[in-house]
């Protein structure tokens, strides 16, 4: 039911308070315990009362319950914040709360219990069944399965919510295009048609959930398509995007040095610029989810898609055949239909990772009826079932069959899959609706926002919350509730998004229950349906905070995320006014998240430290010039992100933020070293210490650090290396050595040689004490400006776990490299950029047997002839790329090295050696 997420969040908060806080009045503790028990009862009732068909609207009882829960959440947060403001004293105190505060809170708890019980009685009347008193059950069975401290055991109270077992995320082909091989080849043949050089629009038409977007995305990312179309762009045609925004999205995907200050240009200027760019190249542009009402969108954009008669193409996905006929009457649409039973069953078996069997065939008929041939429904159901024990499948599929109502098969599966999520995952999933549709969310950003919101619960086994957040993500990906958009070279996810078919369903639901509000309109264009609801805990907007909030909304606001990236001639004063209003109001400011990533130069108030509840301050890509001194007065601050700003010096007050866990900078100075260590700090990226000793900053005491970025000088290189050797939990290190003019100077490696936990290492600077001192347990190594005089390959080739090796500009200063037989047993990625002295690379037989990606960027014409020397043996690659115009090979299976070199040389010279721009 709709109220589950708000109830579970409050229940978790009160349970934690019950277990950890100290109260002066026994009666208060009893009331907290009673409130927890009442919430446990109603959670079980809500779970057991899931309907067998769709919910048309929120019931009156749920509306009353939501009002009670949100009111209780507000005064609970105020109670905890009052403790922090008035009870933070340097001496040991027997009590964390004042007597008066506890008396006030006791009264509020009593009102909560009365309110919940009143709603419970109404539910009993409506459903004709009494609520079970779970607090009276023997053997502690009351609701332990739902506790956020023990999410791994969930079968007694909720047998349908599977445990969260860690599972690695593996990059793979999109499931929704499996069994669509024929359609893929048809689309590719129409894109690469040498007999038709005119600009053509190819429409992919089909009903909801047949996999139109998945098909287009798969073809869009193919290597032969990337080779054939030097310029590609993808536009999800959202109804709330202005014409100028659509132009900006396309332009920003076109690699050119001329794209500067685009946001300041007029629509007509952008349109002319796009037209001129596209006339120079063969391009492919995808317009995804074009609906019948905004056909004008196509007509507007068509003026920019000039026909240079060079084979350019546009792919358009839509549900309406009429849209396809209007956009290009001379091009017949590619129609997608639901899969037949054979292909549906094949896709399902692939998704659940099981072979066909008698037991599975007993369920086959129900599974096929539930999914109705829709690939997205099959993928979603398969992802959910794969998280369960097989013995549970029959009962779960039976419940899914019962739910079949007037909704589409996909909508039934979507609702059913969401209902079966563990409670701890539901708010994490809904939170993605705060971002724009089809928006690629950095994993780093999403996980830290989950943590700041309090969605991720601590584990009794000592696992840190950041690791638990990753497990949450993995489980949601496994269930196909989140899709990975981009991957890093090491195979870890880089960005993700909520699938668009889920976004359309869950954004209005999240808004209806008051979980979040997304502001879609400018202040002058707002209608009553756009206006924020009375209770707004989380707000996202695109047009500026001044158009989306009022003084009454500020009182409840917990999170504010802005996507207003429009540049102006002056700083963004709206943010400053909003924060000043919040700070000046009486009472407690409950804001936890202030995420302004990409907002141009927000004006932050001097009294920023008044936001006593703030946990996340995101200022990445803002162009901010300075950070307020009061940033250190934020007692709850956990994440401060200042990457890609103009800030050069951070006030030393930042060290006062004792709960700080993640600090992201761009080679910034901090005015003074800390007086004490920061035991909670896990990420410190990137601190500029210059010639100062790292001991001055007490870095050797930051023993919890997992990620560290330092810029030092050769004078402090030895001390820096010794300090790093003492950071026993360090996993990622970016170490640079520069002189005051930014030129590389000497690094020292020897003290770090025996480091056992370091797995990802980036080094910028001269390495004179020998590559032999490199740590032995590395998985990823990047060298830049190292000026090595000896061939590093014999040493690096014996690192047993090395998975990725990047040799950037001037990392090697000699003419020959040799990869000996049997070396680099686990290397998968090798990148070599601008090694200007290198003339010959020898790769002996059986070296690099796992290599799947080779990227080479060189300058001089004729390089390929002298660059590689092949010996006998086979060589497996799944991707070879030479950057410039993006020449990339895929799936070259066991080719002779000579074949690879010859093919690579011919295309490399034809496409790259004429290019002057190498990055």
C-alpha cells in the first residue's frame, strides 16, 4: 500500500532512537517502544493487505495515516536536532536531552500512538479483519525480519521479500534485445545503406514495453555504427523539455572545441550552430519516445538536421504509426511486436540463469500469461524471481496471476515487483524519481545521497554504510529496477538511471504519497496541478528555487536538488535568498541534502553553518569561487563536494566537521592543518600540500581513509610516501608531484612498496627510484609524466592482479617495450597515449591472454608501421580503439596479430593521422 515507505522510515528512525538514546523519563522510553510496536503492527497489516489488482487511488485511511506519520517525522527530526544544538558540550554529560525537551517529545509520542491506533481501527473496519498484535508473539518473532539492522533474514514476517545477498554487477548485453537479433540486423542494414545517401528517418514503432528503446540503444552503441557515424547523439523527447534544452542536449554530445558558453546563446544561434556542425559529418541522432502530441518537436529539430547527402540517419522510437508516417513518408517504419512463446521462454530462461527443466515447465504457462510476450515484463519478472529460492517461485507466480486486473501486463509486473522489494530498498528506489527522466545519475552521487537521507542502515557485523549502500544498488540492478547506463574500465558501474517505463509509473506515485515533489514549470507558467503539495520533504526543480518553494514549504523540506544549469552573467542569487529565508525562520532547519551540482555560481550565505542538520552539500560543476568559512560549523556534514569549481583554498574550519566522511576537492589548499584527526574520513580528494610535510596535516592519523588524492612537491615526496604506507585501509591513491609552476617533479615509491590494501594507483611525476618499488597488489595502475628510463613491462607484467594499465604522456622515455611470454596474466585493458619516443612494442606468445581493450593514441603519421612487432600465436580482443574520430573494433575472435596490425594500421591512418586534435 501507499503508506509503507513513510511508515517504514519513521519506524526505523524510532527503533534506532529506542536502542541508542538515553532518556530521563522512563515513561518516554515506554512511549517510544509503544510507537515502534504500533508501527510494526501496521507495517505487517499493510504488507498482508496488498490487493490482487491495481490501486486506483490512496484510501482515506492511508491519507490520515500519512498525515500522522509525516507530522511525527517532523517533530522527531526537530527533537534530535534540538539535542545536537543544545546538548553538544565538550564535557561528559549524563543526559543527551534536557528534561523539558523529553517531556515535550513524550507528549508528541503519545499523540503518534493515538493517531496510529485510530487509523488501525479504521483499517480493521474496512478490511473486516483484526490486526495481529505482533508484540505479543513468542520467541522474538514480532517483526525482526523487517528490522533495518537485520535485512538478511526476512522470511517469517515477509516471506516474499528476499534477502540482500551481495552479487557482482557484470556488464552485459541488454536483456530486452535478446531474441531480437533479426530486428537488430534489419535496423543496422538500413542505417548503413551505401545505396541511399539521403538523410533518412527510420521509425521504430511498437506498443508499450516491446523494447523499442532497448533495441535503438543497442544499435546506437554498436562498434560498426560508431565507426560509420562520426557524430552521434541521443535525445529522450520529454514533454517538459523546451526547444532550447533539446538543442543543448544534442550539441553537448558532439565533440568539438567550439562549444563554449552554449547556455548563454539564443535559440536561433544554437539552431544555426547545430545545423552547421551536422552538415560537416555523417551523423546519427536518436529521438526516443516521440509521442503524437509533440510532433512539432520533430518539425522544430528537422530544420537543424541538414541533408549533406552523406548517409546521415535519424532513429525515432514511438508508439504511434502516425508519427512515423509524418516524419518521413518515404521510409517505412520498423514495427516491433510482442515475442512469441518460444522466444519469450528463451529470454526468461536467460534472465533467471536456469536451464529448461520439468519443474520450470510446470510454471511456464503462468509465466507466459503474466508477461504476454513483452520483453520488459519478462526481464522484470525474471530479475525478481532470480533473487528468490526456486521453492518460492510457485507461490509468488500464483500471487502475480491473482493480481491480473485491468492494467497492462507490464503495469501488473511493475507493481508486483515493487511490492516484493524489502522495505529498506523501496525508498532507495523511489529516490531515483527525483532526477529527470532518463537522467544518467553518477553512482558516486546516488549512494552518498542515500546515505545522507538515512535510507542505508548500519550492520551489526561492522560493515560500513558505504558498502551496504553498494549492496542495495546491486540488488536493485539485479531486479532490473535500476539499469546501468555507463561502465568504468574496471567493470564497475559509473552511472545509472531508473528505466523510463518505471519512471512514468513511480514518479506520480512517489508524489502522491508525499515522498518527493518534482517541480516541472517556471513560476509564471505554473498551474494548480504543478503546484507543490502541502508537505514536501524532498524537492527537485529545474527552473530555480524561487519558483518552486514558499515559506510554508521550507519548514518541512529535508532535501533540495536543483537541475537548473542555465548560466547567467551574475551569480545565482535565488539559492542565496532561499537559504537565507530558511536560516532566518524560527525553529529548527531540518534540511539534510543541498545538492546544487551543475548550478551556475550559487550564492551561498555567510551563515551557512546555521543549517545544523545538513549532511550532504553538493557543489560540483558550479564554478563557485569561494566556500563560506562557516562550512565547518555544520556538525552533521558527511559529504562536501567541491570538484570542478574555482575554489583554490578551503577554510580550515572544515576540520571541525567531525562527521565528515567524504571531501572532494580540486588540488585545494586548506588554510591550517587539523588540531585533531578525523577518524570518520573515508575520502580525501584532492588535497594540495606542496612542500609541506603530510604530518603537518596529521594525515598519518586518518587511518580510515579509503580514497586519497594528494599533490605534493619533491621536497615532501619521501615523507608523503612514508605517510601513505601507514594508511592501512587505503584502496585508491592519486598522487601527483608538481613544482609551483605545475611541472612534474620527483615522486618516491619505495616506502609504499609493501602496501597491502592499495589496489588503484594513479601517479603523476618523475619516478627515479625505479618502477620495481610499485605496490604488488594493484588492480589498476596509471602512470603520467613518469619519464621512465627502463622498460616497465617486465616488472609490471608479473603483478598477479593487474587488470588495467594506462601509460599516459611521457610515462616512458625510450624506444622499445617488450611484454614477455606469460606476463600480464589478468590484464584486460591497456591504454597508451602519446609515448613519443616509443618505436617498437614486442608482445611475445601467451602474453596478455585476457586483453579485451587496447587504446592507442599517437601523433606521427606512419606510426603503426613501426609501432608493433608480432610474434607467432593467437590474440583475442573484444575491443581495440584508436581515438580521434573514434575508430573502435569489437569481437575480433582469435585473429592473428599480423591481421590485427594490418587492419588497425589501414583504418588508423585513414581516420586519425589527418586529425590534429588528440586528447
